[in-house]
């Protein structure tokens, strides 16, 4: 059941969510449905849809269809780890997940989610993904979901480029990439050009802004990818697949 589709402003939505306020923040409880059923999730780390198993069901279905045992998965913009945990579960002991998250608050919760679920196949990079290695200013948003690289940012973060990490042997080339990094998606693609051209991974892209979406989609198509929309209410999510595969 997709609890998250019930609008929280509706009477039914408000009524159903009332008991959730009684759950103490920081409590680790089992996820109740989906591929992560039985895994433990920390109350208050994200929205309640995560432990209910109904968080972004359209995106979850993409993971479940295309992420297979033994794969290498990149999670760019891991946040507190919902999709990192999902990828870790789907690739199994023979696979590897590389998770990238620049914000300290999110990194701590990401690490805790992996620890309490005994995930040994994840490597965390405490950095933002861009087109070069260095540092950048990150502007924190209104919630811990948001944070984007910008000149007016108040937090200094490390930046990494995927091509550099692959060439240095720090990570294996990917079979699947999820990119959701609040407007820096095009920079991340540019910094992964060689890796994407060689490996041709499936790429789940969440764009932020019409211009960024246009640039990313045109770039992916120029590299031989076919694009299809992923069912989400805001229409910003795209699955890019290598043409002919």
C-alpha cells in the first residue's frame, strides 16, 4: 500500500498521520513493506514514507527492475541512505555501492543506517560530486533534503569527479547510477564522461530546474542514451538507458 500518496493536507491524510507523531525520533524500527521489508530505519531521519516502505514508489520500482546481484551502483546524493540501503540489498554480497553525500548531518545518519542493517558492501564518500576535485561552497536548503553548490553557500565541502575516482581505482565502473544532487547533475555528468562512455550504465537522473534538465538530457542523448520518464508527480525523473540494450 502506498501510504505516501495520501495528501498530508487532506482530512484523511492528517488523520492517518496523527499516530506517527507519537513515535520518538531516533528510534530504529522495521520497514514494513517492499524490498526493504524488515530492514531498520531511524524515525525522524527522513519522512515516514521510508519506514512505511512507500517512499517514492516509482523510483523504487526502477531500482528493483534494473539493479541486480553483483552490480556496482553509484548513489550520487545519498542523503540519509534510503536508496543506498535499497541498492545494497539488491546487489547482495557480490556487489558494491558507492554513496556520495556532502552534508555532515546526513552522513552520520547514512552511516548509522548502514551500521544497524549490517551493510558491508557500501563505500561512503563524504563529498559532493562535480566535474573536478577540490572544494566548493554549498548552500543548505530549508530542509536536510536540499543543499546545492553555489557561490553564496555557507558550508565548504569537498568535491570529487567520478572519472578521477575510477582512474585511481577507488571505485569500480558502474552498472547503474542514481544522480539526485540538487542542480549539480550536469557537472556530475561532465565529471564522469569517460566512465559513462566506457561503461554505459543505466542512469536514473533527478533534475532540478528546466535548464539543467535540458542540458543533461541533450548530453545523455549525444552519448547514445535513450530517455524515458519515470512516474513521479513532478515529472523531473528520467531513466537513461544505452541505445540498443
